[in-house]
């Protein structure tokens, strides 16, 4: 699979995720409104009366839910807006320098540097992330703020 077809798949998946997120928000608005309306006694299912919806309450609750979700999303966007370095630091990552005396860290940095040169992009910062799992990640909004994070167990 080549890079450009992978990129197209990633863009399609991103579009799907945005649509699913919007559907989840709409579902939350409707469900929370149902809970509020039942709690306030608007729905009396036992009496057999026709159900009346108070649209003022519906829109106020809906606005509150959307506002809360929006504020949470803005908070997370702000927390992640510092680029890859900030994400790696939030994960308690330790930066690996090219002049490291540890042979394994130096080898990791050299591998990342060689891959960056081969692909024609700037060399990203390299971080070691603690933990016992075997894991790695790339983070950043662009090539200029990208980082590579590698779990400690991967280099040992």
C-alpha cells in the first residue's frame, strides 16, 4: 500500500469520525432531554394522555449540552495545541539527544534521523516514554512540530 492511498483512507476515516461525533452529540441532546422531561413529569406514560414536549426546555437543555461538549472539546484542543513536544511531555516523555552517551538511545535517534532524511522531512524530536508495553507514536500538527515517542521497553 502506498502513502497516498493510505492518506486517502485516513481522510475518509476522519470524515466518518466527524459525522459520528455529530450524531453522538445529537443523540446526547435527545436522550438528556428525554431524561429531563421524564424527570419534570412531562411524560406520563401511565395516563395514556398525548405526550406534550416543552420546546423551550428542550432547546435550553440542548443548548446546555452542546455548550458543555463544546467547552470540553475546546479544552482538549487547547491542551493538545502545543504540538508533538507538548503531547510527549504530557506523557512524561524524556527527550533523546543526538549526543546521548547511552548506545541504545543514540541508535534510536540515528534511526529516526535516517528515516527523516530518507523521506525528506525535518528530523523530529525523539522521546522515550515510560511503561512496560511495547508502543510507539508520532505526534504533531506539521513536520516542524512533529515528535516520535517510543516506549522504554522497545529500546531494551
